[in-house]
C-alpha cells in the first residue's frame, strides 16, 4: 500500500466521481422505456436499476482489462494523465446531461484518456489499433445491430398479438418489461462499471501498486459498482425524458423489444471485452422499436441531435483531457490543483444551471417540447 500516494488517492476519488456521473447519465438506458410505458414507477425503476448495476459489476472484468491494458500503453501512463482525462470525461457528462442528450459516457471516458495520454506521453502512448478494434468499430456496429434486433422483435410482438385484447397485451408486456429492464441494468453493470474499474486499475499499475497484467482487485470492483449504483438511483431524469418520450412513441411491446435487444448486445460485448457505449445501444434499440410499429412517429430532429452528440463526444472529451494534461504535466502539483479547482467550479456551475428547469420523478413523463401524434390503437399494425 506504500504506492498509494495522495495523488493516486485523488485520481481514484475522481474516477469514482466519474462513475457516479456515468450512473445518472445512463439510467435512461435501462429504465426510460419502462417509465414511459408505465411498467415501473419512476422511483421504483431507478432503485431497481441501481441495485442491479451493483450486482452486474461483479459478473465480469473483461472490459476493465481492455481499458487497463489495451487502449493506452500502461508503461507510459501516469496518474496525472489519468486525472486529466477523468476531468474531461466528467465535464462532458455533465454538459450533455444538462442538455438532456443521451451521449456516450464511455466515449467521454475514452476520449478524455486518449487526449490526456496523447499530450502527456505522445501519440505512441495510444494504441490506435486497439482503439479502432475495441471502441470505434463497436460504436458503429452496436446501435445498428441493436436497432435491427429491436425492429424485428417489435414486428413479431405486434404480429403475434394482433388478435389479442389490447388490455391483456399491454398488461403482459408491462410485466415482461420489468424483467427486460432489470436485465438491461444488470448488463449495464457488467459493462459500464468495469470502465471505472479499468481506470482505477490502470492508475494502480502506473503507480507501481499492481503488476502490468493485473486485473481489478475486489475493493476496486465493489467501490465501482457502488458508485455507479448510487448515481443510477439518483436518476438522470433529463435524459430519461428524452429517450422515453422524445425520440419516439413507446408502448409496452416496443419497450420490451428494445430492452431485450439492448440486453443481448451489451452482454455479448461485455463477454468479448468490447467497451461499447450502452447509450448508443439503448438509443438504437428504441429507434428500431419505433420503426417496427407502423404509424409510430420517430422524431428525426431529436435523433439527429443525439447522433451529433455521439460524433463529437470522443474528440470533445479528448480536447478537454489534452488541455488538462498539458496544465498538469507542466504545472506539477500547482497545475493539478488548478485543474481540480477549475473542474469543480465548472461542474458546480452546470449543476446550478440545471435548477432553472428541473426534471424529476414527478414530471419526467411530461412532454412540453414535442407533439405526439396519437395512434389509432395499440394494434394499429406492424412494419410494412
């Protein structure tokens, strides 16, 4: 434990702070559709999701190993670089949360780390082949695969129940959503909590507290799971509203299809060690579910804003992480303190701005920004 210096402790605390923001930023991935359809009450949904995120954190460590020994050269990384990258990721998470945009917390983290290591250690400190293989390719493929699976599942759900009573269908699929949303939360824990585990493990390796091929210790797994679980319980209500009510009309068969598709893609990627964006997977699934029901309205303007956020997240976080790394690397302890103070001030300002237009459990299903075109009935038909 002699390698756990004050700076390493600061980095670990900052990593857990990012994990916390990841939790409330990504609550919508698991629970937005269940809240929108009324399958789960908002508070019940976020509590369930929070608990299952903690459980999921203990199921796998493959993604953590990808981060701690994959995208950057751990022999060149310093705790200062990791700290700078985390600051960039946290600030981007807060900005997109304020805007209600479901951008990728994962890509914010990767971008912050890549930018910080690039500035602090040079371009050779980033394993670009691993970035392409483990991050960029899954980022392109995963929402497409999830969307196609959700579209097909939605089509089949309406086709198989077209002669059934609407009330029975709604009740049955709402019960199914309780299970499918829970599985998404469990899968989210196996994927996103591991990213913070990987960052903390990378920090311990860079400080000499762990060997180069080490996996995350139990205390790292537990603290990462608890941090993301607590963040999830607080609920990212702004993003839940966008994904549940803004992107498309969601009814219980569509919600069940979207959540099931998301679970399958996330668990498969976690098993393979792909550090994909659960936000992109969930958004692709919801879009696919919207396209899978005839007469459902997809709001392409909102989808376009989300896609733009996806495109700029990694480079924007990389830019902030790189600037922070430059200050920290050349400023020493004073530079680290300056980055911490500026980052904390900006974060506090973003949170203060959010109080001007609060979104919470009681108004999360309100839709002031969009007009929903009513469908004739729950069984209006399937995709052509």
